[in-house]
């Protein structure tokens, strides 16, 4: 039972970290990365189907400033370009033969600062998720102690381990913050 509680805590916090990491990946840093467009919803096949770009095409980078989107079905080429344009994410897609090419413009100092603020907000949301999981697990431990499933020593030990897991994930979020800031400030 003790191992199950710790395993559950670990899994939930890992999932929260993954969600935060994906969320941070959507912040443009002046570097081409598929995460910038992979979740953009496209009205494909003359608007009859809504799909994410990653479901419609292969997204690659040819260099640090260029994204190449190769649709699985060439008939969706224009839909993909139009969908990215309509998303208003500051990217201009260009249909180039059988691919959509996007050149990532350099960020202005003002935009970099805005994106750093946005990254901080997304990271704070990640910290809140981690704290909520900690609270939920501590509450579960307390209920189990009250139900006499755990003795007081086991409860104290679990509380300490849950806090240790929480601290480790908070450190990982801090490392993510530092990496994203460095990426955003890089010219």
C-alpha cells in the first residue's frame, strides 16, 4: 500500500511535468520546432474534418529557422497553410511545391520579454498542479491513517517521501524555466 501511494504520487507528478513541458514547447523562441504548429487545428477536406496538423502531416526542421510541413495527403496542403495563417501565431506559411515552408522570424526584445512572462505563467500553472497532487496525496494518507490502514510512523514516513517527490519535481520545473529563459534570450 505504501509503495502504491508513492508510485501514484510519482506518476501524477510526472504527468503534470509532461503537460507543463508540452505547454512550454508552444512558446516560440525564435528557433524552429514542430511543437509550434503540431497542435494547430486545421479544417481539412473543405472544412468537413477538423484535425491537428500532426495528424495530417510530417513536421520537420530543415535548419534552426525553418519548419517544413509535408502533408500525407497533398490535397490538404492549402488547408494547412490557411489554418496556420488563421491561427494568428505570428508565422507566415508559404506553399512551396508539395510542402508548406515556414521561416521563423527573429524575436524582438519586447516579444522575448512577453514570452518570458508567458513561460513564467505556464510554469506557475505546473507548480500549482504539483502542489495540488501533493495535497491530494497527503489527504489520502491522512484518511488512511484515520481508517487505521496506516500507523503514525508510516504516515510520517509517507508524508516525508511525498514531500521529497514534490521537491524533486519542483526542481525539474525550475530547470525547465532556466532552459526556456536561456532559449528565449538567445539571439
